[in-house]
C-alpha cells in the first residue's frame, strides 16, 4: 500500500509509515523534502523527478490543492512540514516558500540537523542570515541558497573569461533586468529581481560591496516597481543594476567593462549569440603629447563565444544536482551562506534607503536633514560624517558621534545611535537604531548589532559576532573569534560565529569564547568565562560559567527550583 493513496491520513502517520517501510531505501539513501510547491516549488519537484529522485521525494504544501497533481503522479505528499522534518528518513530539505517564511522554516530544519537548500533570498536580514549560518556550522549541516544565475552555463563561461583576463581587470558591471511581468504586492522589485545580479557582481569583484546607493519608485501600489542600485567595491570597482517588472519588453543584459575590453551577456538572444567579447586599445602618451587632452579608444575585435552546449542541463537542474552532490560529499556549495550574507547586506542597506525616501516623502521633506538636526559636534564635523556615509545614504542627523571617533566609509549606523570617544567603526559593520557605543570600542567589518544595543567602554566586537536587539555588553567584555590562535598562522577564514540573542546581558570583564550562542534574556555574571551555549533566561557565572538559576525579562533572579516557566512569564 502506497501511503499517498490515503490522503486523509494524518501527516504524522504518513511520515511514520514511510520511515518504517523505508520505501526500498538503502541505509545510504535519505528522503528529500520539498517545502512549498507553488509558482517556483513545482519546478524544483519536476526537476528532482527528472533527475531520478522521484521515489525519494516528499512533497509538502499547506494548500492541499497544490498537491493534487503530485499525488496523481505517485509522489508522497503531506501538508505539515514540521511533522515531515521530524521524520528520521528525511535528511535533505528544499525550502521554496514565500521569502518571509524562509528564516523560520530553514532554522527549524537546521536545528534538526537537516541539509537545507533555500530559494533566494536566504532570508530578510543579515542578522537572520548570521543565525542560519551559525546553525549550519553548529550542526555540521549544508546550507545553500538558490542564486541560480551562478549555474547558468553562459554565466559560468562569462566568469571563466573574466578570471582568465579576457578583458583585463574588470572595473564596472551594468545590468538591466526588465520585463512586463508579474507585479508583486508583498515584495518589491529589489528583493524579487536584483538578487541574482548582486550575487554575480560580488563574485566578479571578489567580495561584499563597500558602498550602496539605491533609489526606487512605487507606481502601481505600495512597493517599488522600479529600482536602481549602485554598488561600490574595493579597488575602485562598481556596479549599476536596474530592475523593474513594468517595462514594455524583456531586457536582460549584463555588460562588464574591463581595462582591455567588454563582455556583453544578453539572455534574450539565442544561446550561441548570448555572449560577446569586445577587445579595445587606448592611445598612450607620447613625447609630443605627454598629457593628451583626450584618450582615443580603438575597437580591435568583436568575438562571439560559441563553445556552449545546446544540450546542456537547465540551470535549475545543475543547481539542484550541485546541492545534492554537496550533501553527499559534505563539501561547501558554490552559493553558500557567505555569499548569501554578502547579498543580504546589500539588500538590507538598499531597502533602508528606499524606506527613508518613503518616510521623507510622506513628511513632505527632503531626505537630508536641516542644520538643526545635525549631531552636536560643529558643522564642519557634521559635514564630514555626512560625506563619509553617503555610500549608504545615511543623513548627517542619523547618528551622533564624538569628534575623536572614526567612522569608516561603508559602515551602516541607525538613527539615534551615539558613538563616544576614540571608538572605531569599520566599513561593512551594521549598527541598528538607538544604540549606545561607549569609549574605545571597536566594531569589526562583519559585526552586526541590532536595535537598542548598549556596548560599554573598552569592548571589541570582532567579525563573526552578532548582537541582537536590546543586548547589553558591559565594560571590558572580551569576544574571541578563533579557538586556536597562533601568531604565525592565519586563520581569517576560520572565524567562528558567536550569537547573542535578544535582551541578553553580559557582565563586565566577561570573556565569551567564540562559537557559542547566548539565549534570549540570558544573564552572564561579571568576570565569567563562557565556554558553551547559554540557554534562554539562564543566569550563569564563574570560570567556567555554570548555570546558577534564571533571570526574568525584567532582570529578577529566579532559582533553579522555581523553573523556567516562572522566569519567562
């Protein structure tokens, strides 16, 4: 009896029966759960069937009408993803649900030790992304994001040409992703269309953008139908990305400009015409004209790239096969959580600018502030702060900083935040609204601070440390990010993640050994050495820190005998 023939059975019974019977699996095989089979998820199911994994599939959707056709085709179907994830035979999950649900579902799957593929975007904030990455590493799981353009053979050829120096040093990318297409009500053109282009730009230019400026317009509803995004990268590299679903015709073109040529990728052309290489030379100064008034450019040749296969697999098939290979071989995916975080950083900064523009328009005032709203330093200092943060469109009144503080270009700092004497905020760091950063504090490039975080004097928040909303960090607290440091051994690629969840308190002079997670509203006593995870609302202290009781949200002590229920009430 195949269980999908009995659709009225409870999902628990379905998955337990599958686990018991095994459906002919060997011990080396596992079930593959696809969560969400709507507009995009149905393609993932179809592709998995075509790749020969149909007998291992469990198809899940809360809308039973989405499952009718799959049941008719003999696939096992359930409505409750949580029950399916608890099935021991399920080791792999593909999350193809609306973006707002990605974090919740993916985190639950990772907590259960599953290998997880998440359609783009990975989630809706860098903070959530860091939590997912921390879970991935803690559980030893594989986490991959669906940046499908990386698996298109034409784009792979493009990247190969760039890495081989076909156009010299790539300096600028211009991408247009325009169409007369589906208008979304809950997701703007930035999040819906720009993700793939941001991912490719980051790959071409070798890492996360350092500057972001974004403008958009909502014409048909409350979300932006047009978005223009400008990115800056290290080495004076840049990208301009334009996306819209309100364009009279399909236009998907990417142009990469190098020091010796151009590469043009036009996805609307037939396969053998999609990729063209242009080579050029420029005039050099001469003895007669050591400083010519203009530079002559000469086009030396145009080459169509034909070594592409019309019989090649579709990008989605390549992507899914790569994910399953990574799960089998336990290797890091091409589109891994690091790449996802780089993309989320850009999306979050760009969205903040779109939101600020909307707020300014609603108030009937320009996006920049008046002099009366500048920080309490002199006008000259305030103008410096404004110019340093133009890359992320922060106005001069967004935060206050002492004149001795160093705020590097590319740092993102929320409104109402105060930064005191001799502190240093690195490019790429994220500090939320209404934070207080004390004297002599260092915030590293990949550190993330939520809203209303208080960091007292003499604290270094290193790469890999994530502080959620309302966290308190006492004076001279020490965060580490490498467990086995040696002066002569570089381990920058092995920084461990440390996550401090909402409302937690870390007392003065405590040391937090990297790779741990501190639960919501936990309380770390002064001078403690934390070497392992701390649960929510737990009171710990000592060297090493041990559980001594519980703390309520208001900071009142509850004994171990009283239990956690009272402490969370």
